[in-house]
């Protein structure tokens, strides 16, 4: 687990003053392009107020440069893949703690050498961090099983699962999916890394059986305030790398219970064997039945609240804690699938 990519940005300002600085930078980049022989691509958009120039200054070096005019807002954005900064092949592997400092220093040198000290990492805005884990579950069948199980859990109303129309054909509910927080501060993507690479024309045996989990933090300042982080951008990136496991566990816990998955009959059997209190036992069995019927924990909770007025928030979370205590996921495996049991995803983490 570590950082996959992060995003740095610098605003030129808004209005006429911002436009003049933006145009000055574009002219400078075009001159530099002619001298050094890299390309500049102009991305067309259906939005008439949006323009983006992609500067291939660091082609193959792990740094993407986007010069953007968005209506009256003008800024530059750097998207950095730390693994590719050190090694050209960054399609599967992610940076580790031992060489992260070296990669960050290399990015800093590249940007400041090209643009000057005002473009050092610590003088830009750290706007986005993508935490990533390659979870090796051993087979494509198990990758799909875990994706399907988390997709079916429907555990939180604070995240919306995107459909194909909203984020393209890269994911589906078997190959993977993306969920975005309704507040717009974070996204979680879970997908089959092998299938994803095949779709973009870069097949890799190294990706076989890899469930890729990506937690995209779209509001870095919110996380920094929550954890009382007052570090420079460089040290903040190292903090994210060192704490990536805890952060990923925290977000995944919003989607799925830390317990093994079974068919409904086996879930009920385990509950009856391991839960002594009759009221709690009946409540847990009924909840799992409703999850299967309503296709998700959130919908099942709402239905159960109608049946049982005493199921308030405290009682609900106490029930979920009990599921975790006995190591059982309340989301039953599909009746028509061959897989009869599935270890907790957190065991692989």
C-alpha cells in the first residue's frame, strides 16, 4: 500500500490578470517545446469555457503537465506517478517507503530546474492524493467475487456508486466500480487490474489475480485538518505513504464488514451457533435475509427499521459489531454462484 499518484497545482489567478500570466506561461512552454522537441496537445472539450493544453515535457518520466483555462480561472496542474519517476514501468507496481524520498526529490528537481524555485513541491498546492493497494487474491475469479460482494453490500449512503454513463466503460459491477462521496471529497475504485490493463492495450501477467483498490483523496486539506497535519507538501506525502494502510482500511470499512462471506443458510447457522442472546440472534438472521432481498445493507437497514422500531443507530452498530466479532459478513454470497465461502478482504490487507 502506498501513494499511486498525487496532484500539484498553481493558480495564475482569475480574470484578465490571470489570463495574462496563463498566456505568458503558454508562450514560454511553446518556445521550450520548439527548442527541446516535445509535443503540446490541445484537448478539445464540449465545454466552451474550458481549455486544456497537455505538455509532454516529462514524457515517460512520471509527470503529466496540464495547462488549464476554465472560464475565468487559469492554472497549471502536475499529476505525478512516483513509481514511474524512478522506474519507467509504473503500470502495476507502486512506490514503497524506502525509495519515496528519492522519488519526491527527483520530482522537485525536475520542476524547479524547468520552471524555477517558485515551482518547488513545497510552494505548490497539494490538491489530490491517490492511495493504492495491489491486493493479490490469487485468481481472476476471486477478484470478481470480492468486487461483486463489495458492490452488493451497499453499506453507506454517503457514497454514490457511479454507473457506466457517468465514468465510462472502464468499470462494471464485475470488473470493478467507482464510488464517489456525495460531498465530493473522495472516491473509491475497486477493479480487476489485469482486465483494466487489457482494456487499455497493456496486458501484464504481473497483474493476474490483483484486486486494485484506489482511494482518491480529492480534498487533501480536510484530511490534514482531521489528523492535525501541519507539514510541508513533501513531508505530507511521506505521511500519506507511511499511513496509507490505515487510511485504506478506514475507507473500505465504510463499504464492507470485516468478516468472511457465506451463503445465507451458512450465515444463519453460524449466527445461531455463536450468538447466545436470542434477540440479537434473531435480529442478525433477519438482517442478513433482508440484505439478500433488498440488495444492500443500507436498504436492508431501512426495511428493518420499519419492522423493528427499537433498531436505532446504536442498536444497528451494535449488531454490526457483533457480525465482526463472530467473523461473519452480513452480506450473503449469491445463491447461484459456485463460491460458497470467501475470506474477509481485510485478511489480504
